[in-house]
């Protein structure tokens, strides 16, 4: 008997998800309904009692939901990881981000700087603090609502330089992807699935998680700007 798997997911894995889910549906008796939300929103909605069969979010947040008893213990399955990337408007000069010092100079020279409230943005806020330039960046900071992509305001010319997960930048039209943060200041985020403790279709959720983590999905994961953990 066909079933429905209800998914609540952050947008970092969206491009791969949109390719892989139809394959899963064709190979199974399940239909998938996905709700997209920013990490901040997910961490509000699930603790407040919202129920979905499968949650896809950064592993740090998923572990917190497991600790709260919202996600079934033992159900975490890591499916992808992504570093933080840098983007400018298409055709704009590509700034120097070859080292931490070069990035600091680029940030100070930029008229506007953008990042989100998600894991990449939280890290960037901490990074500019450690660099000692938080006050300068605050004066020219730009962002988007939770679940949004910085690439959209970079493409529109409303933000000179933007930072977000690589997988959330590379597919955006109207921007040029400059590259990842330097290795010595990079932050890798692992994205994981977890079955809700009150899932109505836990078997379907587990099957979808296994499908997303399977080697056959590696191509779609890589094409979306993600890597395997």
C-alpha cells in the first residue's frame, strides 16, 4: 500500500533532494511531500510540536532535537556536508579570499556584506568577531529571512559579497561563485536526517533516509555542490 513521507528540510540539500526524491518515489511505494524551512524556523517548529516523518537539518541541530526527544534516538543518518562559499554579482571583480588576511581586507573593502541566520551565518558572525571587525561589518550587513538564500540579494545588486553553504550558492543565477573560505578558517557543516519520534510513517522515512545516503545518490549529491560526510 502506498504511503506518504512528510519531510521538513533545510534548504542546503534542496537541489540534490529535488533530483533524488522522484527517483525514490519511482523505486518505492511512497510519495514524498517536502516542506522547506530555514534552520532557525525548524528549531522553532519542531520543539513547538510540529510533526513530520523525516527531518533534514544540520547535525548539530538534529542532535539537539534528539536530546529533546523530538527525534527518535538512533535514527540520525548523515547524508551530506558542505563548506561555506563566497559569491559576488555576475560579472563583478572576484575578490581575494586566498587567505584569512586577504578575506579580512576584502570584507573591510566591501560596501555591503551578507550572510544568513543559518549555520553558515552564525559561523560568519563569529568569524568577523574573531577578526576584530564586527563593528565595521555590522554597519554594512545585509541578510534575508530564515530559509532564504544570500545569492538572491547578491544577484539583485543589494549585497556586494555574500557567504552561505556552497550548495546554496552554486545554482543561483546572476552570481559568480568565487570559491570556498580558506581551509584554515573554513567551517564544514554536516547535514543529517532523523525520524520524528511521533512519525506516522517511520518506515517510509527510514527508507527515504537510506536512499539519500546510498552510494547510488552520490552523483546527485556532488552535482548539487555537496560532499559525502
